[in-house]
C-alpha cells in the first residue's frame, strides 16, 4: 500500500495542478449558482478518474508477469514518460488556443444541466489526452507497485481524492465562506485563465521526465 501510494501520489498532485482549466469551469458554475451542475461535474470527474484508473489496473493485472515485473514496468514508464513529454511540447506550442479554452466553455455554462455536467467532466478525464495519460500513469504506478487488489483499490481511491482537490476546491471554498469567497474565486479564475497553459506544460514535462528516468533505471536494473 505504501509503495503504491508513494509511486502514484506525485502524479495525483500533478493532475491536481493540470486540472486548472477544468477548475475555471467549476468556478463559473459555482459563481453562477448552478448547484446541480456543480455536483454533477464533480461526480463525473471522480467517476472518470476511477474508470480510467480501474481499466488500467485491470489491464496490468491480467497482462503483467508478476514473477519478474521490472522490465515490463520499465517499458510502460518509458512509453508514458515520452507521451507526457510530447504532450507538454504540444501544450506549450498551442498555448494561445489553450488560454482561449475557458472562453469557449463560458458559452455552455448557462445551459449546462446536471446530467450534461456529468458527461462533460467524465469526457474531460477519459478523452482529453493530457488528463487521461496522467491518470493512466498514476494507475500504472499503483499496478506495478502491488499485486494486491485491495491495496490497489485503496491506493486508487487516495489517488482520486488528491487528483480531484483542484476541481473540488472552489466548491469547498464557497461552502466554507459563502458569498465572502466570491472575490477570492474571481481572482483565482483570472490567475488560472492566464497561467493554465504554463502550469500544464510544466506538470507534463516534469512528470514525463520523472517517469522516463524511472523507466530507464528500471530497465537497467532489470
């Protein structure tokens, strides 16, 4: 359990930071008073992480030779690390379009129902390459660290909680402070809108480099 948690939590923190564009959408829902859509969005986000993570663990548990997993695990880390590095480069090169993304979301907020919010959040995890690869990387770290299903489930649950804090933070702040949170939320929205592309790029490159280094080290030791 400790090994699986230790291997996956840095990636969960990375996903927390990388979810800044998504947090902007949650901010708009919160400040717009759309409670049903907010609850649906949070549910869809958590469900998306859980589904992608569970699928990854199922593939690992049925494919990984547990007698000597090191070479296999090293290859997985290398592939995921290179993928994240390439996504980081793509993110930086397309940062002007990424910065405009919350503006496109704004047009859909006023009409977003709870069921639609669930679907949008789920797809933002399962279909968006950056988020999906980060979740797969975290689940792969868990799956290669322990073969115990119970420990995998516990580690994935903790991973999901940490990775969802960025999306849940605006809601928690509004619940705690009420309308007094509005100036803080507005300032956070402006900062995240202006800096989300840079933060996303840094997260993808750093985690990608760590996974690549760990994968190469695993292959050498194997």
